[in-house]
């Protein structure tokens, strides 16, 4: 491995730690902050960070996995429990992480570019990487690692072989930037832009700008657009400054833009006395702005304008996400072929490890970019694969095969992507999870195409990061010790099954709940080991339940008696059951008067044990019914107290659903049942929801037509165009779940940023949009709902609730998952 190894004693000094060494000779080269993502055990140090979950809690698990160095802020004085371990005790483990990264950064004297801004940071970083790669060996932040933790981890990856670094930073409140500046110590600064949106972490726009500019305090060169700093009265950093503008005087002034061939943007500008130009393969406003920022950077760095033009024209779109799709032969395919280096490989492998639906995991990996002797590099790759449970490796490229002896798993090698494609049939890829990870020049998208099922072009995209974010949001609302049961009934509210459950399991929720036994069985088959509650269990499914370790909800004496009979025949003892109490919903559950009889049955039945008792709130989102909610909570409290007293043991109690969590903190009891909130919908938030949108429904345009005045569109001539216009036919209809009542202008979709209405009646498999005045073309992507076109609003329009819209997206619409 190329990375420098620091003696643990030096790490102790740099972090100012009080040290407890059992092995003072240890060396450190890998930083670890997540117990689920460990690697390079011999040289790793684990930082017990205080976060949503206190990192100290994971020390035994991390020690068990083989890590021996720990940076902690509190420690167990019983060090005998950790033979051979080093403990470095510091007041603040995050500060220690940052100090260590800053120390590492100081070892290098090549240029370091830091990027910040409200939008476009990651794209500008990736594009600069593409633009500068011919001259430099660039180290850059993986994906969008730009936080207080992400930045030090990115900087730590710098090594002797690099000649340029590009790091991005993101902050959410005052006081954070100085820490990042000390870690990055940038020599060149780039501000992409400043968004208008008011951010809660800052008291004013002025303060937000001042905080962002702090990053560039000591840079030799600062590149920015003065437009974003208009009216800013503070000092503008940078020994030297390079400005760009589309509206006035600057070092690079863009004076004109023009769309060519419907796919290029031709930009003309002035650079000092020179006329400059560039042709870029993007048309949307955000991309063009990011391009100009990159253009300015190239010129500021002294590149010839013609070279700049040449390179900008070849920019590739940035795709920063892993996509999980259904593959052929019952495989799942994780597609991540946008870039390849060891840090993005490690991230992709973590995701592979998280998906348990198939017992076998295969990695298709190309040569890693780079030149010179690469023993260390492939050594590092092999150790990553070993640690992350890859069963089979398929290597592609002239180099990787020469390192075959380093890979301990089943392995095969091909010289080129073409050769692999020719042999695809012989590889026998069946019922496994396949990770595709290739450098861009290998064109792995061709393999992806060959391995994935053809998708009907209407897809429901599920953003797993957003789901994780929302889970963490609700976690932060819980009182200490309160657990989470994630409700994944109805294919996780229409968004998938094992893909979501695997993510939830990885994120350590405590329980899952499904509606029917079949759903639970499918999850068990996909490797879900979490306890699972089945809400509609009946006598017919009891055998299946027991065979798969699923736990039934018991809502009546009849069900309880049947269950006891089956379990006693099987001589089972203490089978976990969940008692449903009816506190006001009047759907399923024991009425208060029936509790006595239920307890009588339970007391005489050693075959079952109450694992939990629960009830359901009827109106948790609605303030008008708060009195009734309180009444439900009080009744629930009373009934469960009686149960515990009679049974002589305690069990978990849970009452709240999504909206109950934030609106009724006192009703959290021992656990909450979280459903729709995971997908970013919680009607308790009337405005300004803190959640992220996790599901986006998309389709595409099949045909565009220009119509004369007076012509009509669709069945029964309901769509009328008195002045003529342009219409687009898109591949979604009521059979896909797009409600027919959204026809004739009621529904809106968005194309290239234009919000356009439906026209005419919605058909079964398609519908038409009025795209007059827009640049809509055949093949363009069409957004049906997302964070702008909100499901809540559609539901309101249709007189229904978001739950129905979500679960109404038909199963023929393919689900695609992604993870950034
Ligand atoms: C569906 C369901 C939930 C989840 O409700 P959300 O409002 O989606 O959070 C919780 N409990 C029960 C019994 C349910 O049926």
C-alpha cells in the first residue's frame, strides 16, 4: 500500500492524547469511523465518534473484528478485556480525527484545491478531475465526502504518488469551516455559487458567505463569480483572484451563449484582450454554470484557451451513484461504473456487503487507472475484497490478471470488456449479487446492459441515502432507549422489498413489520435476520410463520387459541407473539373488556410469550384529534400495565406511527413503528419538511407532435388546442398508477425543468402533455413526482392520502435503487 504508516506514538502526540499502550510499536494507516465498514485491521485505528449513536458502544465489536487501536474520549478502565489494544484518550474524538488528517496533509507540498458553495461542488470537483487528469495524478474526495468527518477521511488518502488534490467541503452551520480549512490547508480556492435559500444554521446571508469564505483565508488563488458576493461587505480572500461572470466585468466574461444541434451549448467570452469560446455537451442551466466555473479554473491555472475548449467539449456527465437493478437469471446488479479508485471501490463493496438477498457475491472489476509498478495498489485491492466478502472476482483488462496470485477467491480474468461480453454465457451468473466496478475507458455500461433486464421506461427510483437520512431523522426524535420497528408492508409502501429491508437491517433498526406471512418469508429468503412481526397472521399461515421464525400479531382470542393449539402440538415453548390492543381504531385488536379473557388464556399457555403489546393511533397527524390521541395513549398505558402485572413479566410496548413520533413524544413508549416517514412523507409537517424525498417516479417521451389550431388530443377529443401547439406522448398511464383524474390539465409533470400540464384524457399505458414553448424532445426524461411535484399535493388534488399514491404505482413499473 502506498499510504504512509504512522507510528501509534506519533498519532498520540499529534492528537494530544493521554495514551494507554499495550503495543507501542503499532503503526497506523487506515482510519475507521464506522464499525460496519472495517478494513486493514492490522493498521487501523477506530475513532469512537459521538454521533447519533455513541461510537464507544461499538468498541467491543470492533476489537472482536481485529482492530487494536482506538481513539476514545472515555474508556473502560478494565483494559484486561482488550489484550494487545492501544487506547488514545482525547477530549474530543472528532477533533482528534481532524488533527491527524491535518498533520498528514502537512506532509505534502503539491497544490491542493478546495471547493465550496451551495450547489455544484461535486460536479465541479469531478469535472476538474476529468479536465486536469492529463497533467496530474489527482487525489479527490470520493463521491461527496464533504462533511466534518468526510473531509478528514478524504485528506487522509493523500500519498506520495499524487501531484494535485481536489477536496470539496459542505457546511451547515457557523463555526464548521475553520476546522475544515485546517484539515485541507488549500492553496487554491473555488466558490461555485451561493444559493438564495435561507439555511437554518446561519443567521443571515452575510454570515453564510463569511463562513464559506473562511475556507479560502490563506489561499494563493481564489476563483469565484462576483455576482454571488454582491453586497457582501466582508473581505474577499485570496492573494490572487480570478473572477468569472455572465453579467459584466470579470477576468472571464461570458458574453453570449447559443444552443447548437439541440445538444450543445456554445459559449463565447472575453478573457483579457482575447476572444475565447467553448462548446460544451450540456444544455441545462446548472451544468452550464458549473462548466463556466471549470473554464475559469483552467484559465486561472494558465491553460491555453484552445486546450481548455478542447477538453471542455469532452466533459462527461457525472454519475455519482450506485444503482441496484434486477438482473438476468435472478441476479441483482449493482452498477457503479462511473469511476474507479480504491476509495470508491471500498464504498461500493460496503454496499455489496449490505445486500444479502443472494448468498453469493461477485465483483466484476477492471484495471485500476494508474501507471508504474502497482503491486501495492493490487495488494490493497485484494485486501479490500478479502475483508468485504467477495466470493468471486471477474477481472477485466491487461493488468489486473497479472496480479492474479494476490486474489484468494475464485477468480477469472479477461483482457478486455469485449472478451468478457463474448464469454458472458459461459460465466454462469445465476442468483447472485453482481457489483460492476470499472474505470470509464472500459465501458462497463455495455456489461450492465447485457446483465440487466430490459426496463419498461417508466421507473420508480428509490434513493437509499434519503431513506437512511429519514431513518436517522426519526431516530434523533426518539427518547433514549426507544427502539424502531420499520413497517415494510405492501412492498415497503410500493418501493421494494428486500432492498429496503437490507438497508434497514444494515442500519440496525430493531424490528421489521410486514402485513402477511409471505412477505416475511420473502425477507427471510433475502437474508434478513431481524425479528419480523406479521400483522395479518391467520391459522392457515401458522406453520409457515413458525418455520421461518416470524412472529405473529395476535388480535383476538380466536387467533390466540388457534396459535396455542398449533404451538403445543409442536411442543414449542415461549413462542414470541405481539398482542394488538384496540384503543380506538376499531379495526383489529382486543377491546379493553376482552383483555381479561386474553390474559387468562396466556397465563395457562407456556407455548407463547408476549414479546410486545401494541395499539395503533387513529389520528396522530391531526391536531384536531390530539385529545383523542392522548386518550388512546392513556388507555394503552393502563391496559399494558394490567397485562404486565397479571403476566408477571414485562414486554415491549409500542403505539406511535410516523406522525406520532414527532407530534407525541410522550407516546413513544419502548418502540415506535415507522412507515411512510422513511420515504420522506409525513403529513404532520405542513410546510418545510425536514425529510428528504426518497422516491421519484420517472418516465420518458415516446413522441412529439406539432398540432394546428383547433386540433384535439386523445380519447373523446377532450384535449383542445385552440391556438395549436406542441404535445408530447409519455409512457405512463392509469395502469401504471397515474390516476385518470389527473388528465386534462389537472396533473403536471416536469421536462428539462419545465412544468407542463397533461392534455386530454389519461390512457391506459400513456398520456399526453402540452409542451408548447418548451425544448421537449423525444427520449427526454419526464418527472412524474419528486421533491418538487409532491406526492402530498397530488394526493390532496385527488382527494386521497399519499399512502395510496405510493402503493398505487403498479408493480410493472421497475424499481431502481441508488446509493450515493
Ligand atoms: C402501517 C402501519 C404503521 C405505519 O404507519 P405510518 O403512518 O406509515 O408510519 C404502523 N402501525 C401499524 C399497525 C400499521 O398498520
